[in-house]
C-alpha cells in the first residue's frame, strides 16, 4: 500500500513533504494509566500560553495552512484547518480531547508545532491512498455527518480505490475509515505544503505521535519521512 501524490498536486505544491506513522497492535479501547492526565496537562499547558484563539493566527504554521486552504478555494475562517480548529477550541473553552486512547494520544502532538495530524484505520483502506484534485460530485460521508455530501470540482482530497477519505485536504475524514475502538492498525499523516514548515518540525511531530502511541496504546510504530523529491512512498 502506497501514499501517492498526483502530478498536479506536486506541480502546484513543489515543497510538499510528509511525515507519517504506521502503528500496529494498537489498544484503542482502554485508557492506560497516565494517559488522561497526560492529555489534560498537555492541552492545559498549551492553552495557558494564549489569551484568546485569535492569538494563534500569528504563528507561521497556522498561517501556512490558512494560505494553503485559500489556494484551493476554501475560506479558512469558515472551515479551519484541523489543527487550528482543535487548538483554538482548547484556548476558547479549555477543551481536552476525550475521543479514544489513540486519538487523544496523537492529538497531543499537535500542540508541538501546530501541524495537522490525521489518518485512517488501515484495515478499511482499499488499494493505495492518493492525494489529488477532485473532479467534483464524488460522494462523501464525513465523521459526524447526517447525510452524504459531494465534493467540489478542484477540491483537494485523499482517496483510495473505493471512496474519498478526506475532504478539503485535511478538514474532514470519512466516517468509514475513522479510527475507532475496533482499530488495531492505523496510519497518521503530517503534511507540510510550504517551505516555511521545516523538516525538523515534521519529524519532531511524528516522533511525538509515535512515542505517545507506544507509551499509552502499546503500539509498535514505524516513522517515515517523504521528501519533496518523492511522489510516492510505501505505507504498509
């Protein structure tokens, strides 16, 4: 199974790089000792750095992802890049994730460099994962959605052989491939479309993801970095 960047996406975003973690034998059912305290401390410490959510907007990686959303026609004030949405909520309302052990553990790594992290239950993926432009009208049923929606022409999506996996690059994941209590093998992606996001920030983020999943979910993890010179890499 590969992660493939389409030629059109690579041409538009020549500095695009990825870090990803593949985690196997994940315990995503039971909260191990120390995880809830770790998540609370991580998010509370992060939130205390800011007076209000708007303060996030001045940070370069938040600005980078806002710029990327605008580049394919999405207003980032209406649809916030995923890391900004989670982190702004933490500042605004003292939000601390309580979704599942694995999700809570990896979301903590977003507080390091404010980079989006998202991924899939790999047992539900068919074929390769491709980052590409949508031709429009592709069916999509997102996490938390009440009805099937359709993609817009020119929207950037992840897809496999059967369906769109994520809309608006990393805005919303498919309900079908979401990480839940039955997930034992997952892949998590950190994307950096602009050169202002450094390689070290990507690698440090995936290292934190890997460390958290190993410590709190008993996972066996591998970390991989995909450079701007590569259009595909093996995931699993």
